[in-house]
């Protein structure tokens, strides 16, 4: 995912965060996303993430969730990575608590780009080695490096 480097800024990564619920995790993610999406406030971001979550859980399974939203006032796509100290119930299909969240905001008109980025993130997070690496990180720099150094499996080895 070449656009990941542009999407995931140092200021939008947080590690070892303590929250007690899905709502608090979304609030923490909204704060991180607000650092990258400067034209929006945290309330707008939270409302967008929560509205999407009400349509169905963004929990993928294996401790991963990708809360996302589309916003009219957003100029460019923004991402944030949040790793929780302890997992929270996220209504994931496998019933596992979520401790790694990747938040994604896209401009309202970017339907195709939105779906492509979500598909790429889902592929990344399906990699057990990446999930383990992220879970073992103790600081934000290590998290960003783990995300950026991930390589998609080649079609020949699949």
C-alpha cells in the first residue's frame, strides 16, 4: 500500500492507550484523526465513525477494527493507528476483543478510493505476522515502522 506513508502521519499514531469501551476507543481514534484532518473537529469525526459503526461493526476479527467515515468537509484522506493496552468488545465477527484500530476518513466524493484503501487495509491486517508485530510494539515509531515495512504477498507465492 504505497499511499500508506502519506495516509499515516506520526502525529496520528498512539500506542498503549487505556479505554474501557468501544465508544471510548472511537473517541480516542477521533482525537488522532483530528490531528491529520485539520479542517474537521473531533466531534464531526466521532459522529461520522459512530454513524458508520451503527450500520454494522467495523471489527474484522483477530483483534482488528477499521472504523471509517466519509465527510463532506474533508479535503484529503486521513488515517490513524491506535493500539489499545487491553482489547475492548467491538462486536467483531469472531467475538474477539479489538486492540488494534486503524481509523480512516475520506472525502465524501471518494467512493472508489475509499473502497480500495479499505480493501488494502483488510489485506494488511489479515497478515498474522503484521498483527503480531503491531501487538509487540511499545512506541509510536515502532508501530509506524511495522506498518510501513509490511509487504503484500506476491501473486506468485499465493
